[in-house]
């Protein structure tokens, strides 16, 4: 060991490695004689599975780059030795570099120069001699504190990148396992901890909103196709008396359950009617759902018409394409209240505010439509509100023939 | 009372525009998505660096860290900077450069734009950075996703800029800044952002722009004696907790839209709010707060 140190010292002084019979080439850059004149002022190291590289910045602006890569040891791109992966020199070098981030540059250079070369093997000693020869000397007095314990630095296990990668793979496996467990928990209906924000959840919400639009539009188009007059009458009721429709819907909602109970009791009292109680319940639920959805569609129809700034003449049914367009516009308009909720629901406070706002708005619209459905008897009986004032139409305009009409008596030859 | 809805809505728009335009924020969103993906072998590498102080009059430090754990703290006086970076070489390229002529340090990682970041990358990718307390530092920090623990106490700060996407970020100034600081600017996206003793930064101006964030702004600490400092806060969509020092005179101009504002301890005079000691205090803070859709809470500290 002493001999090896002496060899290293000679190498540092002479810039060559004696005794090996094959002196490595002197590294490019600064001659060893100038090494003592400059100071190490900075360093950067890079460790990967294949390469362990150290760059030392010197006070004269030059750099010393030492690299172990592919079995070759290079100093400033000049090959100065060789190593085998995992040999003592490779491990010692990597151990030193793994601690380089915690050392100041003088400490690192001091430690490198103080590294015992005996345990490194002949190749390692030779390479280390060339490395220390390229680095400037650092006296103990240049260190801010106590000199680093070199044997402790090298003796400790270096940070193994392979081990980190193994840990990473293990963590990835554990995360995957956790996801599977979370999926199972979700399936079993237990609420697990959820992230405050999730793109996948947002995408699901957007798809859900779009699906709702498509479903309601389909129902609306069906209503416009099969029962256009009823939808128009309900919509007309909403347009003429929105407040009254809302109030009717508001007060009707608490009466739904008593009405259902009354219906059931009435059927039960008739004895025979007991048989149809299940059917009556289903029919009642369907009727309420139809009234709510139909009313909501009617509101959408009105909103869409307002949006399009088109006014339908009083008393005329608009079952053409414009009615479909109004309905679609209205549905988009009404459902757009949910767009901020879908996008921002993960935000604390604001997300809840938006959700409640959208919920109340939708409830109000549905209630208004529900009330209008009740007031207009589902568009089948009469229209609620004032009778529309129809403009007087001149009798002359009741005829469309360009030929002036002849009185009946004249046609019969009476005139 | 609802005041100035349009600026407030602008804040909301700005928040999302800035969040969407930030690649690091996009990385954060990708990370937050956390969609399960098949595991693959990762290639983590380590790079570190250090430089001795040699009479530098200033240091401009820019940190760009897309995802992972970031720690910034004061280092040894004789060391200008020191960093240690562990990164995933499959997805990121390391950034580490220092120009002795301009005293500019740039450190961090640069994503390769694969856009398939996931949660499992986060725990192992990390950056530890120490800066010299003795050298005046202009710190520019851009941070994407993960966690950031930034301790600026005891440094010599001339200015601080922090941009954070989707992350849990803590900025502490445990000890007073050694010199006076021109400004501290914070732009944050959808994150939990905590601060401690920002008064110790001794900045003439503090500016915080937040997106969808949970923001704790601790304005306690040793403000520059006898000075009046400005604090501009613009936050959309989120909650803001203001931790205010009792020893400093406060004036708050609050513009809010759909925001619950807990003004306990503040007196209203005209359009603004004032602390009881505003007229007598030598050291004063002017707070301009614009917020939309959220919650503002006030806590007092001695």
C-alpha cells in the first residue's frame, strides 16, 4: 500500500506512472506541474449504470474531466487505464462520486487525492495515479473544516442505481396492487380516498353531460315528432306564465307522495283495485317522470326560441325543423350550467358552489316545466293564461286566388 | 357585497390560461391523472455539482424541475451552490450549467415531452439544491408536479420568482433575508401552496397569482422597519388563508366575486379594510386582494 502511494505521488510529480512498463499517455489540458498553481473551484458528477463521470472546474477556467465508461478510464478524453465493472476501483470511484454532491470541491479533490490505491488493484492504482496527477493539490488548510474521512466515504456502500431501479419497480408493482385493491373497494361500494383532481373523472363527467344532452334531445325530438301540439302548449304555458308555472310545480311536488298514497288507498278500498296497485304505482311514477322531463323539454324549447330570437305566432304550432332547432339550442343552454361543474368540481368551495348552483337551476327549470305541464293538463286540455289577442285579418286576405271572387249569385246567373 | 365581477372573472380566466399554457402544469396534470400504465424498467441517474464561492457579487439561479421532490435550502457560506439530482433518464434530460462570467446557474430536469408521467416517477426523482447565504441570489423557480420544500431563510435574496403547476409547495423564510429584496413573485396553478414567514424575505413587493389553489399566505416575520410594502394577491377558484402579523399596520383592498371573506380583526373605512394599528404603525403592509369563487380566511399572529 505504501508502495502504491509512493507510485501515485511519483505519478503526480512526474506526470507518468513508473513501474508499469507501459506509461499511460499524459492527459490533455493542464500539465501536472501547473496543478499546484490552480485551485479546484467547482465540480459536477454524473452517475449512470454505464458511466461515472466527474468534471472538476479549476480556477484558471479549465476543466478536468474524468470518466469511467465502457471499461476505459479517461482523463480529458485521454485513456489512462482500464477497469472492469464491479472491480474495487469501479466501486470505489462510484462510491466517491455518489458522495460528491455532499462535498465541497476542495473536499472532493482532497478525498480523491487521499484515496488509498492499494485496495484498488494494479489497474486501479495506475488509473488513480493518472487521475490524481491531473488534479491540483489541495492542502488541508484550504478545507473549511476537518478533512473528509476517505475510508468512510469509500467504505460505505455507494448509492446503487440498480437498487434504486429495483425499488422503483417494486413501488410500481405496489401501486398497481393498490389500484387493484382500490378498484375492488369501489366495486364493493366503499368510498376510498380519492384524488382531489382527476382528468379521467373529468372526462367521464364530460361524457356523462354529453350523454344527457343526447338522451334529452332524443326524447325531445320524439315528443316533437309524435305529440308536437302538446309540447307546444306546455311550452306556451311556460312562456306566458313562468312564475305561475314555477309556483304550481313547487306546490305540486310535496303533494306527489300524498297523491300516490291516496291513489293506492283508493284502489285498495275497491278490493278489486288491489290487483292493479303495482301497475298504478309504476304508472304514477312514469307519469311524474314524463311530466318532469316533458316540462323540462318545454322549458328548453322556450329558452331555445328566445335564444334564436324567433317568436312563434300565437296559436300556431311550429312542428317544422325550427322547433327541433329551438329544442336543441335550449337543451344546450340549460345543460351548459353543468359545464363549469364538470370542469371545476375538484376545486374546494367553488366546486361545491357551482354544483349547488347548477342543481338549483336545473331543479327550478324542471319545476317550472312540471308546473306548466300540470296547468296545461299536459298540453291536452286548454292553455293556461290569457287568450291570445289575434289580430283582425281582413276578409280580403282570406282568399289567396289572384282572380277576384265572384259572388255566388253571380255564378248562378242571378245577376 | 359583490364588487368588480369582471376583474374577478378575468382572474379565473387567467388562472386557467396560465395553467394550460405551462408545460410543467401539463406534466402535473398528467401526473395527477395517475392512470395505470404498464410498469417498465426505469433508468435513474444521479448528477451532482458544487462550486466554491470566489467573491461573486451575485448569483442568478434558475431551477426548472418538471416533476419530483424538490428541496432548496441555504448551504455552507463558502459554497456558492451545491446540488444533487436524481432523475429518470428515460423521460428527462438533466439540466446543470453554470456560467462563471454571468454567474448564472441553471439546474433541474427537462422532460422529453412523452407526456406519460405517472405517480410512480415522483418519489425517486429529486433535486436538492443549496445556495450560499453570503452571495446575493436572484432565484427563479419553475416547478411542475410533485412536492417542493423551499427554505429561503438566511439567504441573501435580491428577488424570487416561483412558478408552480400542480404541486404541493411550501416556501419558508424562517430567518430574515440578509439584504433587501426587490420582489417575490409567485404564480401557481392547481396546487396546495403554503408559505411561512414571508415577512422575513423583506421584499418591497410580494405578488401572488393563483389558479385553482389552496393558498396559505403567511405574512408574518420581520418586515423592513419603517417601510411600506405592497402585497398583491390575485386568486381565482380556491381558498386563501391570510396569516397576518399584529405588529404591522395593514390596509387591505379587497375585490371579490362570490367569495366568502372573513374580515375578523379588520376595520372597514371607506372602500378598504384596516388593522386597528394602521395609523400608528411604522411598518405597513398594503394588501391588494382580488379573488373569485372561493373563500378568504384571516388569521392573526403575534
